[in-house]
C-alpha cells in the first residue's frame, strides 16, 4: 500500500519531465542583421512609434531550432518534430502532441551558420535585448509644404498722396507704433522634382498692423498730438515660384532656396472717431532667398512618428530675406523684409 503512494507522484513527475523535454529546442544564430539567441520570440510587440504592431503571426515557440538534434521520445515512442509549430490537444485529461506545420524551411540553409530572418521580407531590421522588433518604415510621398513666418516690415516710402513730399505726410510721422511684426503664411505645390532640387508654385497672404495718432494739418496745432487713434492694416496677397536646392531623395540638413513673384497689398486705414475708414490696394513684386534647416534630420524616430500621425515628412526652421518692389508710386510699399519661421513638408 505504501508503494502506491510513491508510484503516483513519481508517474506524475515523469509525465511533466517528458512534456518539458518535448517542448525544449535549440537555436542557431539568425541575423537580419541582429543575432537572435532565444528559442522563442515575444508573443507581443510593443509599439513605440517606430515599432509595428503584432499582426498575430508571432506566437510562442514559433521558431524552434536549426539543428536536427535527437530529442527524448514522447509517450508514443515517436521523436518530437523540430523546426515546427506545436499544438496540443487534451485526450482523457492527458496532453498529446497534435498536428504541426513548418514555418521556415531549414533544409535550404543546412550548411549556413547565419540565415535571413523570416520577417526580413516584412522590413524587420533589428531585435533588441528587450525583444522589441524594429521594422523599416516607408515614409509617405511628399508633394506640398506650408510656411508660417514673422518679420519686421517698414514701408519707408509709403506716404499720404495728398501730402506727398512733406515730412508730415510720411508713414513714420503718422504711425509711431510700427514695431508690430508682419505675419506671412505660404502654401506650396512642389510639382517638379529632380536630382538638383525641387521647383514649385506658391500662394500666400499675411497681415501687418500699425497704429498712431496722426498729425494736425494746421500750423496752429502742429506741436500738439491728436486724440484720435488711427489703425493701419495691410494684407499682402502673393503668388509666385520657388526653387529648393534639395539634392537627391535623402534627407538634407541645410536646404537653400530662392523665390519670386507678384504681390497685391490690400490695405485699410481705420480711425476711432466718426469718420469712415479708407481702403486701397497697390501692386508690387517680390524677390527673396533663404536657408531652411531640417529640424528632424538627426531624429529618425520623431520623423517617422510625425509622418505616421500627421503625414508630416519634415519640419524646417526658415531664415529668409525678401525685397518688395512697388509698382505703384502713389502707395509705395517698397521695403526690405527680414523674416524667420517654420516650414512643414507633407
């Protein structure tokens, strides 16, 4: 009777040992280029922006061995299969080895110590120590760009046509609060791409605001400051072409560019008394150039994240000089405009 108590635990331990030996397998070096030294792969892949999500094809014991070593026989005295995916079924409370399928043909690489990873075709390039799978991500096609810039605008030649040539009629004399920056917004369609750069068309607008108290026309009150407050608002509407010296398809840290086109300055003069506002428009030409600095050049992960989440291929810091040449001497908006801002390519 005492022997029976030892037989049952011993038989149970024997079954556990036999099952564990059937599941154990060896590995060989696999490189994609990384060497893999684990006999199983993580059942789930973390998504850290650059990592792709698991599509369900990675499960435990998916990859087992590349060396056909003999393993302990199962309860049916048949050798356990290698290089296969195992599945188990229960029969009368006992685990039995079920059907299996090959997921990698090791026979084609029997004489090789390093073989391509099965997921290399899907873009797998590296597996780190934490079993994070790194895949190569293709960025979306880039055809457009948008810019937001701020600059100092000073129309020194602008004056009141009724007082042309007089000091009191100049823009600076009537508007002493002219330090407000001009805000410019442009949108580009980059239709032509070549190994020597990108050429596109662009359209843009902006806003400029200045305030002042004006001046008295009569000589009696010439030394006094009027109480009225004048507000001058200008909206430059432009269209033109731009060339960006982006050589090849690779990322480039510094991208010089040049642009030119025509502008229409629509403006209005508002006042806080009962008199009505005045409106006008004046055509002009503009030429400019600058330097775009790629802020995502050194951080590939942020570039991939921006493209995946928002479709943005690159973010640039712009430093630009623009020269405005008036075509109407009555309202002369000629000026040098130094501006800086950001450009998004998508």
